[in-house]
C-alpha cells in the first residue's frame, strides 16, 4: 500500500512539473516547406559584388513567421560563433534567429581583396541576405553587436521600411566619440606602465607581437569580458581565434586603444532620428563603449528603448547574461505582439 502511494505521489509530481515547465509552441519546430531542412538550417547564400560572386554562410534556428532575428557579429572579421550563448535563451522564448558569417569571415568565402572591405558593400550584402532569406517588415529584426552595430545602423538608414525591429548592442553611434571616451576614461584607469608599453609597441608597429596581446589581457578582462581570460566561454575563444585580420586591421586599425582604420571618422549621431524601426539599444557599465552615450542614442531614435547591463562589459551577453537576455527577450516579445 505504501509503495503504491509513493508511486502515485511520484507520478503526480512528474505531471505537475511537466505542467508548470515552460513550453514552446510546437510550430517553432515545424520544418515543412523549409528549403534548409536537409542541412539543419544552413544555407550558403550567393552575394553579388563588383569583384564577382561569393557565398556567405547562414544557419536558421527555429521557426516563427512573426519574428526572425538576423545576427550581425562584430570585428569586423570575427564570426557568428560568439553568439552561441543565445541558444540557451532564444529557443525557449520561441524566437527564430539566424546566425550569419559576413563575407570574409570563417564559414563564408574569404576573398583577399581590400576593395571589398567598406561599409556600403557590407550593407548591400546584408540586403542580399535579407532578400534570400525572405525577411520583411512584418518579421525582420536586425541585431548588430560592436561592429555589427555600425552595420545595423547603416542598414536601417539605407533601407527604411524594411525592418520590424533593430537592436544596437555595445556600439556607439560615433567612432570619434568612442576614441574620445577611450582617451578620457579608459586609458587613465589602466596600469600606466603597461599603457606606456602598449602605446610604444603601437608606435613601433609591433601590434602582432605576442607581448602586445599579453599586455592587453587585464584590459580585456575589465572591458571586453569580465572574467579571467582562461575562463572565457569556448564560443568566444573560438570566434576570436578565427578573426580575419585582413579585414579587421584595415577597418578598425591595429590598435586596441581606439579605432584608427577606415572606421575612424564614422559618425551617424546626427542621423539617428531617421531610423524608423522599433529600436533597442543595449549598453553595459564596464564596456569599451560609453554607456551614457548609448543611452543618449536611445533618446535620439523615435520610440527607442535602452537596456543597461550594470555588471557587463563589451560582451555583456556573457558577463551580465541574465540582464542582457531577459531584457532582450522581453523586448523581442513586445515587438512580436505589437502591430
């Protein structure tokens, strides 16, 4: 009798747990009519350029006709891989999202032509990806982090009416303002002896020297990802290990103390009011990007919202993960339910 009662009690607990557990609409896993089912959501999309046709890699996760988030990674020249932490949160929320390696990044074609590495061509690439994936103003959300934030802003300005939502994560709207913030706030807070050696190596053109990276580790642990570098999540390490420096250096510049490449004068602060999509700006207290400036950005974009990750840095999606993901998912669901 006792054994039977215990079995019934255990079964009741199991049923109760299954009833209270969060569930995703079964349609999220529906693959019918999807051309990418055979490849697990992966598509190689042809991209036309003045230098010929190339292919870029994308991978869809989930199915939601009302909300499709295209992820723009940073660098320039990094990979989609450091977004893999999203796998722990977005599927449970029923959010369809698409990983994407920009041209020149690891999973996509990597042409060795400096003329391809400029903002207008990257913007045109995103538009070609959008068309190929069938994304439109009723469902298309663009999320750009770091350099991806620059690309997302540029896309929104170049293609009004194409977006349902825009997320600018960990990127200021002005590279000159970012450089000024580094000079005014970030550099004075560093170990000044280490900073002097870093700047000397930059002046000598020794930024590829292993010693240069060694000196930067404390800076990275403070402002890039706030945990010991030895404990950084594997997707972050994997993504950064594949960084294409033939893109990164010409565009960002060789210095980690500020931008000095083709992006050095980039500034869209005066144009933010022209963005017509629902927008979320995500900043972090310890970021390389000024969180005060990022909050100001949200005030310039009509109807935009601001999410501050108090404990986060440039990769707040990891070092302030609960705040980042909770805020992002809540905003995405609000966009999905809005008309």
